C-alpha cells in the first residue's frame, strides 16, 4: 500500500485490515475520528510508533505541551512542518515498515 491507496481507503467504512495499529489510528484521524485514533495510540504507550502518533494527535488538538511530551517519548523532534505534511510523512514512513 502507498499513500494514495491509504487516502483512497478513507472512503470505505472500515480501515483496511492490513494496517498496523498506528496506521489505523492515522486512518481514523484523517476521517475526523480523533477519539478512536487516540484510543489506539494510548493502547500501547511506550511503543515508539504509538507514542509518535499520540504526539501528532495532541499537536492536532492544539495541546503543544502534551504533544512535546509524546514526541520526546517517541524519540522524535517536534516538527516544524504543517500538520498535514507531517501526517503524510508519518503515513509514508509507517507504510514503508509494513
């Protein structure tokens, strides 16, 4: 799967079954389902990919302090890129690990 296929899947009622939990969280976020995305990110706190998504979710929410905490836990710098650009880069990175 690539970014275009991921984005096309957003029109479906359910996430593609092959998506990892962090990608499934980003899929829900892209559909405006923040709470579902957050529940997935929280489900495996301490796992860096989950913490990275958790950080992004709090950045989207506008909670910069909380986002910074989760970026540190994920071992990632706080991005300067716009949120949508960060999300696309995250999706591509996580898809490349599948």
